[in-house]
C-alpha cells in the first residue's frame, strides 16, 4: 500500500518524548491525560491514563465544596501527587518499548521478535507494580473523608 501511494501524499514525523511536568495544577486549574504526561503511542497507555486521571480527579473533587478555592486547590494537588508516580512509570515504559521496537538494528530484529514471541521477556518487562499501584490508589480514593 505504501509503495502504491504517491510520494506527495506521504508524511513522516518523528515521535517526540518529553519528561513529565513537575506541576500539573495552578490555582483552580489542572491538566490531565496527554496534556499532563504525554506518552509514546504504545499499547494505549495514554488513553488508559487519561481515563484513570478523570476518575481520580473526580474522586478528589467530589468531596470538595467547589466554591472553597483553598479546598479545590488542595484536591487538585492530592490528585496530582497520587497520579505522578504511576504516570511517570507508564511513560517511561512506553518510551522503553518504543526504543526496542523502533530502534533495533535491522539485522537484530529477527532475534528481538524471537525473544518477544517465545520467552517471558515482554511479560517481565511489563510486570511492573502498575496494577497494584492502580488498585492501591482506587482503595485510597474510596476512603470516606
């Protein structure tokens, strides 16, 4: 299909990664999803984290009187502090996956694919405490304040 597409209709762009932001919130405004922690496009990490962000942000704001600016600021900071370790780890994992999949020299790709297809490497590289972290955060968010 690519060979049959006229060259003037093709586009190429590099995937750019950037380090996580130090602060997502300012006053009564916060960021979530890719705006807070842009992620390389692997395994729908960005989509999953955006959904989680929305959930945890809603949980923090649910218990707050929205007219109380100090309480809103504190809730946004709690949301941010809860999410930062998890999103940083997922972002790093996506970057790692991208390096392996797209920067392996051509002559090593069959070996890479053999390892991924026939060993536990992929399972181990993704066997991080991420599910445990998410479950822990869910339990914390359901505690009545």
